[in-house]
C-alpha cells in the first residue's frame, strides 16, 4: 500500500506540474513548458497528451465498443553539475484506470497478456509509471557523452515511441507495428551510454528483456539480461536511426529469445509554412523457436497542419501477425502462421479552444483493413472508428528527448 500511495502522490504532482505549466508559463522554442527558478539551478520541462472518446471496432460476428481515455503526463528537471548536466525524467499514465479491463479494443493488435492469456484484438493499458530515471551528459573533447540509468525507461532500441512521435500524436490508435519497433519503451531496469559527434550518436544499453507484468500499478524488479545498440542521425528537421537488440524471453507465454531490428526516418518540419510530420519505419522480429518465428512490420504515418487549428493525420501499415498464439512451456516449440495484415487510417482533428490552459480539439478517424482470404471467416468487413476529445499543452512539441543524445 505504501508503494501505491507513493505512486499516486507522484502522479498527482506530475499532472499538477503539467497543468500549471500550460496555464502559467509560455512554451520554449521546442514547445516544451519550462520553469526556471530565480537561481537558474533547475530547468523544468513538462508535456502531456490526453484522448477521451468513443472507440468502435467492427468485424465478422463481433463488434467491440468502448468509452475510454489514452493518456500520458511527462515531467523532467535538469541542472548543471560540474562540466555536464543532470536530467531526471518521469512519465505517468492513468490508462490502468481509464481503459477497460482487457485494454483498448483494437482489431489485429497483439502483444503481452491479461488474465494469463495472450491478448488478441486488444491493446493493453500502459503502466502507471512509464518512465523514471536519470541521465548525465557532458562534453568530452569534440564529442558529447552521456550515461543514464532508469528504474523504468527505454533502452537504445527503435524509433521514438509512438506516443512521443509528432507524426502519431493526433492518432488515438496504437500502431499494429508497435511490438516490432518500440514496445520496449516501458522497461524495468535500463542502463544506457552514448557518444555523439556532429549529427551522429552511437549508443548502447543493457536492460531486462521481460515485458511488464499484468499489474499495471507496481514497480517490478529490474534486471540486465538483454542488450541493444543504436546509431542516430539528427540534423534540423531530419531524424534517422538504425538499431538492433537481443531480448531474453520477453513474453512468458512464448518463452523464446527474440532479436529485434529496426530502422526509421522522420521529418518534423514545415512545408509551405505549415507543419508536416512524417515517419517511415521498419521492424524485424526474429524469434529463435526452431521453426518460423520471424515477422516484419512496415509503417508510414504523418500529420499535416492544414490551418493553425486543423490537422489531418493518417497511417498505413503492412505487418505480419501471429493471430493464434497460445501458451506453451519453455522448450516447447511449434510452427506458427504469420498473416500479413494491411491497415489504412485517415483522421482529422480541429482545435475548438486554444488558451493558456491548453489546446482542446475534437477529432475522428477511420481504419480499414486488408487481409488474406483465410482470415475472412473471422475478420471479414473489419473496420474501426474513433470520435474523441484531445487535450495537450498550448504549443506543439517537436522534442527528441526520448532519443538520448
């Protein structure tokens, strides 16, 4: 109970800081809200994104609907120490309380488990504590170096997690390729290090490979049984990365080691004075189960500000899915069938109120799917829709803080 109380106190503080930032202080050049003490000892940075709305998922024999909220709140503080700078970061989510028991209904979504069964057609709620760690960065000759450790954090694997990508920020639906690219963004126990020269950053990490358990409110025991390495290129609006990692048995119901390979290119800038954010990504899932555990996912997503208050967003995915995964003991392998699924999403959001308290927008989207004929008996006429209210701080945030530099 003491741990739960501490987590709720931290959550209340994080939410209070974000709301206070949006209401009282102007954003910086990157859209982050910063609070500086008179001594300039600490600089505080906050960000948030909240969706509240109606989710309608329709398929053969089974339609799923839900009133739900996807959300996160982030706060960090940094100050100079010696020749470098220390940053302490935190991120919290109310999804354990604002999504249904199984999570958010989503056609063809897989990954993790609930009630000791693999999830299918559901996206699990994220943990209450999504990030809690520290990073120390300092110059090293013509280089910049950093060393970081996270009780909960993200290893050096994959692109920026989807909830922080500007190209995905207006879309309430999680990418089907999430578990091929950025599913490690909530990892219990991470140690990171990197070296930057010019636009290039070379980094590596050790971390716990096992996915979070089904208790979304606890802090799990850290471990360092897996590793990853990444090279980044960051220059102006352009960002690219290539990464790979070896994960030790991430899923308890499919207890095999996995290698993930990812590559992505992103543009977060302007076209004709209007904001444009685009991400192209690939993730390769290589499972050493003695049979055919390999699958790939391809992603293209973006958003375009057609006016100061109106945004169009979309996503196209072509991804392999094991839709009939079952539970089996360690050492037992069997053949799996990977089905290639195509998903096409288009949406629109309109900010109806923009004040110092944040941007309140009304939005809607629709997703249509293409699948092999063998799946039509279960998923024929599949389609999904969202109607939602979205709140975020007053300014857009083109922030790369989750790609450590």
